[in-house]
C-alpha cells in the first residue's frame, strides 16, 4: 500500500535565476519580519526565548527551499544531519528534506518522461504510480510495474542540474549565518559541495557507481542492493528494483530487539569501512532516507548519487590519525597535521598549540571506536562528549579569530560520512565489532 502523501504537491518549480533569487530575497524579508516580531515580544516579555523565532525562521526558510528543490534543499538536508550544528527547530524541519519533501505533481512527471524518453510512463511500464512514494531534495521516487516485476523509478526535478552554481551562491549567506562561518570558510565547503552536487544530478554516473559498488560489496553479510536497469534509465531518470521493507526511521519505530539492532548496525559499519579500506571510495550520504530494512532484517542501500572518491595519498595520512600510537606521539601528529594542511606555516606557536589541543581532543573522540574490539554506539555519554566538544570549539574566541578554513577539501565528505554513520548507529543503539582498521600499524 502506498503511504499517504504528507506534503502538498508542487505544480511548478522556479527555474530561472531571477525567480529563484526572488524566492530567496522574499524569504530573507520574512526572516527579517520574524526578528522584528521576536524583539517586539521580548520588549513586552524579557523572558521570551528564541525558540519561537527559530521555529518561524526554519519554517519560512524550509518552505522556500522546498519550492526551489535541488541544491538549495540539499544544503538544508546536509545541515540537518549534524544535530549540534543547528537549533532543534532547524534540525526537525530540514530533516524532512531527506525523504519527505513536497513532491512534484503528475503533469511535471509526465513532462520529464516526454523530455528524456520521448514517451509517457504508461508507454514504458504496465503500471506507474501517479503519486510519488518518496520525495527528497534532488528527485522523487515512483513505483512502477512491468511484466510482473516492481520497479522504483527516480525522477530528477526539472532545472536542478542547471541551477547548482547559482543556487549555492544564493543560499551561502543563509548557510554562513546558520553555521556561524566566515565567507572564506564557507567557500571551502561550497566548492566541494558544488562538485559533488553536479555528480549527484548525473544519473548515468550514479547507475555506473551503484553497479560497481554493489558488485564489489556483495559478500558483506546482511547487506542488499537493488538491481539497476540501464534500459529504463538516462541522465535524469534512473530505474531499479522496488525493495519491500521499512524506511530506516519507520524500522526504528518498531522497537526492534537488541540482536536485530546489532545485526543491522554491523552490516552498516562493515559496508562503510569496507568501502573506505578496500575501494578508496565511499557512499558519502549516510542519512536515514537512503536505507530500507527488509523483512529478513537486512540493510538495503539506496541512492548512490553521492560517492566520494578518496585519493590514496590523502587517506594514508588521514587514517593514520586514528592510530592510538600516533595519538600518543605529538611530533608525528604535528607532521600529519601539517601534511593535511590542518596546521599552516603562518600559524604562530600559540596558535599551533591551540590547534594541536583541539585536534587531539576531536580526533581522539572520533577514533575511540577503532581502539576496541567492539563499540557500543548506544552509549549516549560518548555522543554527549562529542556535542559538548563541538559547542566548546564553536564558542572558542581564539579559534574564531583564525582562518578556520583548514585542511584538504577531501576531508569534508569523509567527516560527513563518519558523523552520519555514527549518528545512524547511535539511533540504532547498536554494538558493533570493529572488523576493519583503517590505519596501518
């Protein structure tokens, strides 16, 4: 049975730069009005908290980004994955972009099929759902049937690929303000994000990578992948097997046993660490909307649009930071930090010491699971330490004075993968065996 539509369908997406810019400018005006309303309330009642302000701003910004789709909405999705970066109101609203964004209406779906196949959906498939089953930031999924076989057909939103560069320029001020970063710091992120988003809109590339990674990973226990169909796919539409099961958040709501949680968590850990260790590439989009758990309690991996290719020279140095021997060797740490551009020649001795202390603390926490035979990701105390540390770093005035756009751009998606993976395992409350060590002793 198809799920009930939770968001109103869109009959049009603003495609031109002028219309998309107008949407952002209009949203900025609404946000300004929210601040005026907040300060007016605070004048009357000084104890007024910012919660209502955050809720109003999050709703207005998300509404605009949802109508724009594409890169703008993808940035919101990415920011929602770190539950310490944004106030809760933004987390809750932006997380909808993962798999419950407003879908396109059926006439727009027909238009995409006519443009890229030269045919209507019912001329290709025996049956095709009028309503989207899932809708996210870049595309939405419909269920189709042909010759008794069920398919998931992902259709990219019109204009998404062409608007990436201009969209990121438009959302940069919002992202900079929300993340409390300087423009120079944001640019490091935006350049890398732009290159990955361009790849994500190329469904022919996604199909190729999906086939390659699923073939290489097929022996990992309790991991399953859909089969992909090039004959029903092209640059903007991709077709794969329909997989029955529960989306990851719905699976968690069933209150699975600890044994099942550990089973799913182990499969997830092994899949990600196998890619990093053996393939030098990784599925760098570990959010709940990309996973289904089937009736056999196997983890089914969807959406290979965001794949980070990891240069060997980068990973060799970066993974060594997880080595407990390195963490106890300050001189070797400094060598690696300099090699990875985390510490720069122009840093003063005081700045270098401050950075060294920060990196020792943050990387030490990240590395903890690798230093034991098995790790309990359900340990909330561990994640509390990570969140407290992140808050302290964000508030450190000395660090804020420095140019904090540090390190290789390759680290952006690797760190996103680690923290996304850790977050999913924490939601699972899973204890997993550390079957892969990324560093060499």
